[in-house]
């Protein structure tokens, strides 16, 4: 069964969110367990996004930390952090996806899974990152 890109991004978010509670599990273990328990569908794009985010977590977290004002990355809700990590991984490592699409998709995921005010926070952080020289336009 094929899923849309938005659904793939949501799956990647779910994988990273789960990983935040199970840091000792490998990404493959988390994915295998979630697929086996029918919590998520196996999806190539979702796995690619989650893999980029996990393999580059130090760089991605440094980018997030650099753009936070009056916050530290440790104080961010795990939902918001997982959404930001997926979006930034997509912005940095996935070709042929406009930055605006990555931001919009992250905001939509936040509206669905995060607290109401988190969507505008995520939009602001990602907008600041997009305007920086870190992201190729």
C-alpha cells in the first residue's frame, strides 16, 4: 500500500518520537517493532527521513539550538523536537523538496500531533532556519 508524502512525514515523526523514549534501541528495531505491532506502515521515504535525522542528530540539534530564543533544546516538548528534526532533515538531505513545503508539512503535522501553540513556534523556528545560510534554497 502506497502512502502520501505527508503520511510518510508523519510516519518519520512517529519513529523519531518513539526513539526519543527509547534511545538505546536502534532505528531499525523501533521501525520493526512498530510495523510488527501494526502501529505504522513500512515506508521507504519515512525510513529515509528518520535515518537522516538520526544519523545527523548532532548537527540538526545544533541548528535547532542556534535558532532558539529563551529556550533550550532540552526544554522543548518531545513532539515539537521530533517534528523539527524531521523537517530539518528533509530541508538538509532530501533533494527536490522546496524548503517551503518542508516547513508547511511540519506545521501541519504539529497541528495534528502537538499542542495548539506549538505549530506557530515550529513555523517560526523553521522560518529562521530557512532564512539562514544553513539551508540550500
